C-alpha cells in the first residue's frame, strides 16, 4: 500500500541540543493541536464524505499527518540527543523520558 524510503522528505539536521525547545515541540505528537489528533480527525471525517474523491482526499491528508509524526520525533530526538538527565529534568521532560526513552537512567539517579 505504501512505499517507505527510510528518509525524510525534508531532512532534519539539528546541531545544537535544546531540551527546552524539545518540550515545546513534543506537544505536536499528541497535544490538542498535534499531528496525531489532526490525522485522526481527517481519517474519521472521510467516512462522512458524500463521494469517493472527497474520501480519497481526506485519506491522503490523514496519512500525511501521520507522516509528520516522524518529523516531530526526529526533531525531539535531535534536540535531546546527548542531554544529561539533569538537562532533561530541568527542561521539564523528566516525566516524559521516564516513560519514553532514558527512564532507566532517570530511575537510577532517583535511587
């Protein structure tokens, strides 16, 4: 159904770590105006469309929104790559990274 080329259409190459910026961007995953919510709205609305062309357009838009999640993930990863637990916690990402990444390291520091 899809071809996955394993490369972003618009490559992201962040050179400077910035966990605070990552905290702002991370809301684009599942926040109220995030890519996941947008995708689900388009994919759900397609069922109510009166013709196949409208359904197809909303399907394409919805899957494109899902692809944006890869860009958001790449941004967050590059902005936090190599950050210490202290930097992550100071940026307000401690709870997120406990569940999604370096949680074992975070846990060891808390012990």
